[in-house]
C-alpha cells in the first residue's frame, strides 16, 4: 500500500459535537464525476469496510454498498461534467459490542440543484430513473442533505451495522469462508 493511501485510510481526528459519537475510523476520497468514479466509490467503500471488520459478503456490507452507489450515482448524474468531482466520506462510530454505525457522505459541486421534495410522487413504472433515493430511504436509518456553501451540497445517510457473519454464497447453501 502506498503512503498516500495509508494517509487517507488513517483514522481522522475526533469531531465531537453535541450528541455526536467519536469516530473510530474515517475514509475520504475525491473521485471524478463519471460512471467509473461512482463504481470506484462503491468498490473502495466495501474494501475499506472489509478492512474494518465489516465482512465483504455481509448484509451490512451489501446495504452500505447500495447506499454508497446510489449517492455517488446521484452526484455523477447531477454534477457530472469536466472539472466537477465528488467526495466520498465514510465514518465508522461505536464498537462491535456496543453497536457500530456507518455515516456515508457524498459531496458534489452542484448546490444549485436541490433534491426533489421528500413527499414527491415515486417514478412511474415506465420511467428509467428516480428510484435511488427511495433505496437509500429503505436501507438507511436516517438520511438527508445539507448545503455546505454556495457551491457544494452533501447527501448523507446513516446505517446501523449489526455484528454478523458473511451471507451465504449464491447457489451454495453455505456461508462464505
């Protein structure tokens, strides 16, 4: 592993505020606003979680991967153009015995493009897009957005990570090694 990667993966300083937990580990990376960047966000996120005792084939890892993928795809779709990257930040809090939480944040450079209202109609069966935030709503305990400044906005989601074993391998009927 190169020194820059180790620096990125090093747990960050605690950001303690009113009611917040001390992060046990933080991962942050800036990626291009392309389909490849969104795919890389999902892959790096699941790899980082696996390195922090959230097994790759676990249900928690699958849920986190879906949330990361949807938030990154949203950033690419609404922000994707040359020179407009997005940032992925993952923060683990808590302990395995007391229960851990994952906070996923995706920041893009399009504060001028607000999210649709939460009570808006879901897309019809013929529509090809518009279901990403419905997935995030179904999988995350809490999620929302914030405008950071005139340029950037952040979509975030929090998930509880129960301790578990890897899920069964498809078609094998047994747990992964």
